[in-house]
């Protein structure tokens, strides 16, 4: 295998994942200079370069060793893995981190008026999809024989065109399904953007560069979930408020000048805090609740 002293990452050129992927790399402290043709980004402060491509090309680029890593949807990665397994009996692609953006579901949708109860109802029907491998795996797992119609785009209009009866496509808000008089019947894959690489270690400088990138990435991902919770309460209500704190909180208590009966509480919470949790703390006696994002942490 050819040795290299720079790491090359494939990133979507333009689409839903491009901006969040590049933001994540910027948060890892990486900066780039873009080539004139906007296809290549040279790493200015670390030996890490980007290749800007169509998301569908990323699995192949990693597999062929053109790129070492890629940011892509789990849906695209899993479809490519299944394709490789079918063709060669093995796949060298591996998901190494889930990145927390680009969330969606690959789902089978049926006409709104259909009473859907289980997968047996799919038998004998034609399902249009851009994900034939994932769909075939789901169908065979349920022991259902159905027709798989592979389309590269505009899957949601296939039932109206008569090229298929049902569809299997990505859903996020569900608005596209509603607009096409369809409803979600089966979720076959929960997806989000992931970092993928080839399973083998590089055996050259890239191993150290990758280790550095993963340390930073893990730091960024951890902080992204972390929140700082601040509130006030009376000393007598504190035991009840403490019980209502989100699981895993690490509270610090402070006295308040001139208000001996009250305390201020500050807690690091390992994940976002929702309205129901704030409402529960408020019912327990907390006041002046505030949830803040954390920008950087160093233990
Ligand atoms: O040009 P290139 O091939 O790179 O881009 P692309 O058009 O193939 O990809 P893009 O940018 O649309 O999506 C990239 C990745 O984003 C996907 O592979 C998913 O992992 C992720 N993602 C997240 C989505 C969606 N949400 C999504 N809603 N990808 C597509 N959609 C489409 C879906 O296909 C359907 O047409 O949006 C429509 C449904 O959205 P709702 O909100 O109406 O349900
Ligand atoms: Zn694509």
C-alpha cells in the first residue's frame, strides 16, 4: 500500500451535509485553503486535506484508497456496505463515529388511506427506492417477497406515475410524504451523518494524524451535548429540586449574599435539557432556571 503523510477526507461538496461537516472540522481547529476549482481544500494548519465530492461517491473513494475518511449519511454508507458484501463477500468500510447532524429515517411509506398493520401487507407489491440493498435486507428479514424498483431520484412520485405501488425513501419532517398523500409505515434505518473509514490501519504517518483528529472530534462532540444549568431555590426545597435534576448532573451549590434561606445551583448536564425537565424542576421549587451551551471544556 502507498504510504502518505497527509490525511485526506471526502466531504459532500454541496448538499445537506456540506456545511455542518465543514463546521465540525473548523471546530476541531482545522483551517483550509480551497483550490480554484473548489474541489480540493488544502489543510493549512494540520496535514489534513478535503476532497469535495457527491455524497454517493464517498464510499467508493474510501474503498479505493483515494480518501482515508469520509463524512456521509449512514444511509449511503450502509447501502454501499451491503453492495460490497453482495459483490465481494466483504466490505472494508466502517462507521467510526456518529456525528449528531443530518438526522433522518429510511422508511417505507404507503398511501395515506391504507390501513397498515404489518410487513406481511407489503407482499407482492412494487416498492420504489434509491436504497435497493437496504430495502431487500429488510424484506428478507421479515420474510416478505416484494418487488424492488430502483430509482435514482424523485422516488416519492413513483406511485403517482404508476412505476411502483409504494416507496422506501428518506424522511425527516415528513412533509414530502404528506404532500404526496403517503404515510410512514416501517422505519428500516435510523440515519445521521457519520464518519467512515476503511477497516485497515494505515501503517504510516496517517495513524497519528487520525488519532489527533479523533481526540479533537470527541472533545467537540462531547461538548456539543453538554449544558450548563443554573437555578435558584430555597434550602428547604433543594432536596426535591435535586431529585428533579436531569440524570448525571454534577451540581455546585453557592450561598447568596443577604438571602440566607436561598442557594444558587450550577450544574454540568451531559445532554440537552428539555422543557418538561425544566417544568419538573420548577414544580419542585426551582426559580430563575437557565440552560446555557458550553463552548469548550478541558478536564
Ligand atoms: O449532490 P449529492 O449527491 O451530494 O447530494 P444528494 O442530493 O444526494 O444529498 P442531500 O444533500 O439531499 O442529502 C445528503 C444526506 O443528508 C442524505 O444522504 C441523508 O443522510 C441526509 N438527510 C437528512 C436527508 C434528509 N434528511 C432528507 N430529508 N437526505 C434527503 N432528504 C430528502 C428525502 O430524500 C426526501 O426527498 O428530503 C425529502 C424528505 O424530507 P421531509 O423533511 O419532507 O421529510
Ligand atoms: Zn447523493
